[in-house]
């Protein structure tokens, strides 16, 4: 069972500034707790024991909260001294892992995926990278995914209105050895440098999960997250 996860929480959160002006997105308040609290609780329930937080913008707020809060899993901190992009943040965090297999999740997204089922699916498909996909209807905020046989990802489509389709849910399952084998630069976009070329090469498959999904990157969806989690 894979029990390690990198949480990407280093972004600037510019689209959320009107609602959360002085905090990194993962620390956006949900009642009296930050969004990160609910994400870490989910990861613990999914069997994750060690989380590497990939941090940048206002990282000291996240580190201080983690050190003052009793949490059910071990936390390591990978702090960027300058913005490295989504991919650079992942590679910077890899040396803090204790094993090879790892989940990667976005720190501003909650997607209630069965992580161990996703890892088991990956093992049967012999792909070095599996991406969690969320079925969605009537959307234009996200790009869509084209799937082929055996759920192989054929293409990542640009953002445009779709009546229905599959989106990238922001959860990945892969290995440090695979990412290190790609000889990636220090700063790069994970989407452009890894997902798009590896998808075109038939190296990524999609694990579909029609479960609760929210991305708090914009004020409207942040408000939806507050409503959802404060009811729990």
C-alpha cells in the first residue's frame, strides 16, 4: 500500500485574493480550520502516513499551523526559495520521500478519490502515471480529457465549454524514479512538460471517480467548499 503523498501548496492564489487576501490558498478558512485540515484528514483516512508539503508563498503560515496542530500523519516541508512551477515544486519535494511510489495532490482541491483503488488500477495497467478524472457537466473552467482503450489518455483539450466530459481532478499516482528518469529542469510546468508529452506517448491512464470534487481557486467555489465542509 502506498502511504506517501506530495501536496502542492506553493501557489500565489491570485484569483482568490478578493476572498482570502493574506493567506496561501491551502490556509483559506473553513469555519475555524484551514482548508488544508480537511485535505490532511482525507489523506489520513485514505491510508496516507507521510505527507510532503510543497510550499512557497507565505510558507511560514503553513509550517507554523502544522507544528501547532495535532495531526494524524507525519509532515515534511519542501520550501521553494523562488517559484518553480507546478512541476518544479514536485521534483523539489521528491528527495523528502521515504519510498518510490507516491500520490500527488493539489493543495487547493478536494477530490474524494479512493486512493488505494487508484493505485491498484495503476498496477494492472502498467502505466508509470495515473491521473484521477472527474466526470463533469456543463463546464468551461477546466480543460477536458480524451480517453482511449484501457482508459489510456489520448489528449488534453484546451478550456472551452463542454456539455459533459472528464476533467483532470488534480490527483496523480506515479513514482519518484519515473519522474527522475525524465531529466526535468528545475523550473517547469507539470502539465506542459510531463502530462502532455507523456499522454501523447501513451504513458498515462485515467482513473475515473464520480465523487465529491471542489477546487477553491475562485471565490465562488471557495464559498461552496465552506458550505460543504461546515455541514460535516
